[in-house]
């Protein structure tokens, strides 16, 4: 039987060799990004107009990134992706090769879906001149055996045991993602706020080694690193079984209060203000709205997975390769 040839190649942004292989095989090459089209749209704006090179005088200066009107997007210099920072240690040659690879590909595949990105995919397509396919969330495509393996990990069992000991709808879930980076001052402020929070907190934390010694010790004293069921704050230091937690059965899923995305600016927001945000999050009206939006988002992504949306985008990717 003759070997099957690929109809297209989808490669991560670090796999720059994939473009040459695709050309040798006369098939299209798409670059895959694990985050949203909006984030890529912001990066494209920074690459094209480079406002960070002329406007910013300090790391706290805010840069206007007008990519999704009427919404206003401003980022402090320190919040930019690492490749745009003056302190970036990635060699210029490697950054240039990565950018050239992105520009040479035939299209972009993102781990998101249209309704979540509010038109960013279409704007990214217009800005780059490339096909943009939103095929996410890819976690829903995981084989049951893979999810079962994740759910059976030591880390996952520890989280589940802790969640099972809490009252329904009582836990605050805090996770900035695997690529999230917080300056030490912001991480310290967030640590102080969360460990003194009156509600149970499941906190996925990176960068704990950058905390000052006193704060690190306090964090260790006030959080549980071993999964003791009656602890108030469970801190997962490093990798967290997020898919296993969020995709677990309904009883456990309902214990996850909210996915909290705090923008703590070390110079502006003090602990009282942060506590105010947390209190507002727990309030009745914001809670109903947050739950309504969460339920809507979940229905949309499930619908897209079954038919339309992300499923159609994956079919487009297959047809593009076959054509």
C-alpha cells in the first residue's frame, strides 16, 4: 500500500522547519497558536507599528493598542509579550526567524472560537492577509483515555479531594494560564490578598521562587501544598490539571466559583481595592451575570464543537489541504 501523503502541515510557532517540509511536499503550512486571536491581533499591531519603541519612556507607561474598536486596549510596557521588551534575552536572529516563519505560512490556527474573540479572527485575517481558523477549544478533542490519565494523576487527585471537601459553589478558582507572568511586586500583592481571603481559594501559581523570603514563608504557612482537605487556600505550584478539573463531573464543576482574572497594578491597586473586587465577584447581581455569561459561553463552545463554528473551521482546514 502506498504511503499516505499529508494534505497540510500544522506546526507550532517554534517549528520553523515545517515550512520547508510543506513546500517540498507541495502542501499548505499553517501555524498553530494556543492562545486567542485577540492576543495575536495585538502582537501583529506591535510588529507593524512598533509603538513600544517610540512612546514608552518607562516600564509603567501605557501603550494604546487600537485593534478592536470600540473597545479600548492599553497595556503597560511591562505587560507586553517578552519578545517586545527591551530586556528580552531571545537573540535577534531567532526572533527574526520566528517572525519570517509566521509571515511565510499560509494561515493561522488558533485555540479559540469566534464568539469568544468578538471578531478578532476576522480582523487578524485582514491585518495579515492570511486565513485564520478558530478550531478551539482543543481540550474538548482530547481522547477519553488521555483525560482519564490526567484525572488520575497525583496532582489531579489532590485537587479533587480538596474540592470535594468544600461546599458547593464556594471556591474561588484563580489561574493566569501557563504563560502568565506577574512581576514580583504584583505576585506579592496577589498572594497577600488571596491568603487573607475569607473564602476557599484554589490558586494555580507560577513564579513563587521570585517572592521575597517573608512572603514566601507566609504563603507556605497559609496555603496547603499537600492537599489537606480542610485547608482554606490550596496553592498548586507549577503545572495544574486544569482540563481534568474543569471537565470533571457536574458535582465538582459546580464547586468552581469563577475563573478570576485580576489585573493588579502594583502601583495603583492596594489590598483593600483587591478585596473590593473579590467582594463584588461574590455579590448576587454580578454573580448572576457571570454565571449567565459562563453558561452562554459553555453552550456556544459545545455547539461549535458538535456542528458549526470550530467544527466548520476544522473542515475548512481539511478542504484547504485537500484542494
